[in-house]
């Protein structure tokens, strides 16, 4: 009985992530106001936390399973694909007609492709993944939802037009299926350098959150992760492509 409860524990986190995603969709259905969008984004933030916990709990309790892996992918598609697309559509895209629907659908489709590719690559790769290929779907959801939260919290005129919002979601969708690498930080080890970096990030986040607002802090964190991946891709583009060519030559030989 105890072992069954342990196996159910990580799946409970995954299922809770789905529940938060469904709540976010229901919250913005109909004539939703700014407060509804704020609560929807908060719910998706809890989904991100649950997603971060389920795998760690499974590894800690040694209850990782193929069932859990498949359930996690389905949960991610609901909580970080469908739910953010509906939230973003209702906030910024619904006045654009078919173009807004297409952009929201594109986000979900690219998220599904991103998850499928990750599952295939993770099955072939042994050891700790240092980089994701393509923007992870939780990061993509966090980025577009942080924009909604920032604008809903300000209670002022939208900083971006509907057309600019559409371009933003299209670019984010493309980043998910691109070959651009984004750090997983799973290979990080306790060290003076990593501790100093953690303290710096915590200090900067606290400063921005207290000086401006929590939505500004969250937007800054989500944007920083995306920009970091893009900058590293530009800086290390040649080295990475050279390494890929070398790997291909070794496989042919």
C-alpha cells in the first residue's frame, strides 16, 4: 500500500497541474475582466511549480515510470499549451478574427510538436540534458502569460497592440520548434560560482519586485531566460554547428 502511494505522489502533482490549467481557461471564459486574467496567470504559475515538482518527486522516491512520463507530456500540453493560448487569445487576439485564432492554434500545435520531439530525444539521450532543443513549453507559456499579467496588473492602456501581440505569440511559437538551444540548468552543481550566481539572481529579483512590482519581476525573469538562449545561440553558433558535423562524421565512420 505504501509503495502504491509513493507511485501516485508524483502523478498527483501532474494531475494538479492539469487542474490549474483548466481553472485558468474557465476563469477567462466569457466576459472576463483584468482581475480574471490575473488569477488565470497565477493558476498557470502554480502549474509551473507542479511541473517542476513531479519529476523531482519521482526521482527522489524512485517512482519514475513510463506512465508518468506520458502523463506529464499530456499535462504540459493542457497547462502550458492550450490554457495559455486561450488566456492570450481572450486577452489580446480575439479582435483579430481568423488571424487571432490561427496564432493561438499555432502556439498549441508548436507546443505539441515540441513535446513530441523532446520525448523522442530524451528516450535516445542517456545522462543529464544540458540543453533543451527549442524553447521549453513551460518557458514559452510563462513568457506570454507574463506579458498578460504585466498589462492586466497595470490597469492602464495596453503597451502592445493586438497586431504586436500576434507577432509576439508567433515568434514564441517558432522558438519552441526551432533548433535554438536553451539551458536546462540540470547540470548545475553546488559551488562558489553557482552560489554567487544564485544570490545575484535572488537579489536582482527581489530588488525589481520591491521597486517596481511582482509582475515586472516575473516578466523580467521569463524574458531573461529567452534572451539568454538567443544570445548563447549567436555566440556559440559556429562551435555548436562544428560539433554537430563532427558527431555526424563519427556516426558515418
